[in-house]
C-alpha cells in the first residue's frame, strides 16, 4: 500500500461503530498513567513572570487585531504568550485527587502537546531552543545556539513556536484512535497561540517550510527510524510569530536559515520519563505516523474570499480573562436556548477572511465545514444545517449529501454567512447517539460534526490527514472561546460513531468524512469539584 492508502486504512480501522469501538486498552492502567508534564533535568531554566493579568486587550478587540498595539517581545511578552496558550488555568480536586486544567483543552485532559520557543537574542529569555515546562511555568534551555549567526537568521520582531506531540499520553487511554486525537490537540494548541498572539498585538502563522525531519533536528527529538517508544515526542507544527509592527509576516528565508543552523545546536538536559513501566505500543499508530510524515513544503498562499467584517462580539471581558476561564462543560441543562444573533456570531467567527486573525493561522486552503444539529436556537427551526467555510466546496458537498436535503439559505442569517438548512426535525436522539451516546451532544443548544474534504485533500500527500485534524482542532478552539464570550460553554467531542453520521447524511464514499464533533449550550457546573487558582504552588 502507498502512504495515502495506509493513512486511509488507519482512518477506517479507527472508526467507532455502535457495536464495535476502535481498538483500545479496555481498562485504565492508573498505576502507569503518563505524566502530563515533561521536564528536562540538568538544563538551566528561567521562571516566567505571571504577566497575562496586565494585558488590557478585550476579547472583542481581537476582531480588529491588526490595530492592537504590539507588546514588546521581551520576557514578559513571551511569558504572557505561553500563559495564555498552554499554561495551567486552574487546579481541580475531588475526593483526594487533584489535577490541573489548562488554557488549551485536551482529550481526556491528557495533554499530549509540548511547546518550544525558538528565539533570537532579544526575544523572551534570549537566543536558543527553550522547552515550556507547564507545571512551574518556566522555560528550560534545551538547545544552545551559536551566536551571532543564529540570531542573524531572524528578521526583526520575529520568532518561532514549535509544537510536538506524545502519542503515548493519549494511547494510554484511547488506544489506536489516539493518533487522531494528538492531531486535534495540536490544532487546538496552535489556535490557542494564534489568539494569545493577537491579544499581544502579534501575528502567528503555521509555517510549513520545515518538514518533520527538520523539526526533529531543530527540537533535538529522537530521530527515526521507528519504532520509537510511545512516550517520545514526535514533530507537530511550527508557527512563525511576528509583531503587527513588522512588515515581514512570513519568511521562507527564516525557515531555510533555521534548517541550516540546526546542525550546530548543542543539546542540554535529559527528558523526564513519563511512566514507570514502558507504555504499550500500538502498531496502527506507528503505521499512521510513518505514512503521514510531513515533507518540507514551499510557502503556500491560499487566500479566502473577502467577507464583511465579523458580526459584533457581545463580550466585554478581557481576552486574558476569557481565555483562562474557558472550560469544557461536562453537563448541559437541556432547556435553555441561545439567541439567534449569538448563534450567527459564533458561526461567523469560523469564516476565514484574507489576512485577518484568527484564520490567517493557516496559509493552506480551508477544508473543514461544520454540519450542525440545531436543537434550541431562538428563531431557528430545529434540524440539520451546514456552514460552508469555503464556497468552492458547495457543489461537491451538494452532490455528496442526500439528494432530498433542502439546501435552503437561512433567510434570517446575514447575507455573507453561507448557512444552509438541510432538513427540519428533532435531532436530540440522533445527536446523542452519534456522539457515542453522550448526553452533552443532545442537551446543549446545538452540536455539530466537522466534515472534512477528505480523499481529494489527501491526493496532496498523506500528511494532510494531520492537517485536516489540526484545522478541525483549531475550529474547536474558536468554538470554545466564542461560546465562553457569549456566556455559554462548549465541549469538544472526540468520541463519535463516524459512519453512523455519514450514513445519516447520505455520505457513501470518502469524499467527505467527519473528524471532530462539538457541542455548545448552557453548562451545569459540577459543584462536587473544588477549584484552586493556577499558580498558588509557585513561589513567585
Ligand atoms: C480533541 C478533544 C476531544 C474531546 N472529546 C471529548 C468527549 O468525547 N467527551 C467529553 O465529555 N469531553 C471531551 N473533550 C473535552 C475534554 O475532556 C476536556 O478538554 C478536558 O477534560 C480538559 O478540560 P477543559 O477543557 O475544561 O480544560 C475533548 C476535548 C478535546 C480537545
């Protein structure tokens, strides 16, 4: 089988079905749960200041992020970036158990994503490769670089963030399906960085010029060949950050320079072990990983069509507060409805606009389209709807879905919002059932599945399987924040019966596949849990 056939085989075998879930461990080996925090021993580290509280930017200001005055890219600025993207946002406890939750969500709260700062002199703690250690909110010097050649590679007011992922943290609980979850988590984290950067007056863009091999060298990860122990970090994403004031938003020369200079990095520190016993290796994940190795790519510049300015955001919260209060609801009230303008605003926030935050995170084409199961939105008839995030897909989607779907533009929606009603009816039972019988999908105001343009996208390379999940994760991240901004809550749903959803929609082949589900509504707080502030355990 070629790489595309192998990744499609992985996708097919890791579908959940009502009577047959994807292969998993079948039990929770609590004794050997992976540590969600990695540390590098014997490396010097810098405690990051707790700086995000001082950021005055409102969440609503992010709609005009290009006009936000850039913060300096000093230690305070970089500390705020990590605090709002990856840091602990609260400690929860119940019956003697205590666990951290963070600004970025993660399937099972297992946090497979690790973050790195790749900086020149004058940015954050200075030149080097720095690992973000989340438990104590500090940067560990992982790679020492040869100056001044290293810093000379960076255009003014630019640096990079790299993300890696640890399959074993997720497969410990989810087995074979975990490779998908790792990519969704990467998308969430990348979008968390994009939004945090916007609050600081900076831009952040995925930079595909470096392939997996380059990223392995740049981060000092274990090289191929596979198999590698599942607790090893694997390359994820590279983001270039630049200040709104800089006029070189994306630079291929930086990527080339980083590639050339990675040979001279001197590695410091030993990665901590995450478990006492070796984690089980899932062969299907190894095969997916091998098939979906990402090559270095030329700069892509796919520009979405123009769209009017985003609909008004009702939130008066500061971005830093909203980001840190974001939580997944574990129950919804199955009663409250949300107003129509709120619904339209949430959907409008998913529409990419040329050069505008947050969807300027991606430079490749938009391929994820939410298929909504609307339960309780005032003035919107319950039923199935679809939001087309890239108009070029409309005809294909019409052909792929059931011929009796209505495809009626929603009259009440603003003209520019490509929202179509497909059918009218009560979708509570279907939403619950398709989400592995989870009530959250029925008890919110609406839930959705994210349809990806699937087989046509993969013709560009098996690695695009990862990108599709990353885009879906990024959509999930904006849904979480938009729900919070409107006074509601969201929950990502990784457990769903793939083909049950496809069958209901009439999807027979692999032209479209659902990759991630989500629900939004009025959450019910779990009052049994105690909540403590995020950094009470730090001395600073
Ligand atoms: C990719 C992904 C899949 C998830 N799947 C589910 C799910 O199927 N059911 C659920 O109740 N929560 C799900 N969640 C929510 C996580 O359980 C939640 O993010 C985690 O417990 C951390 O809590 P927080 O989001 O409040 O920080 C998912 C989250 C992510 C990012």
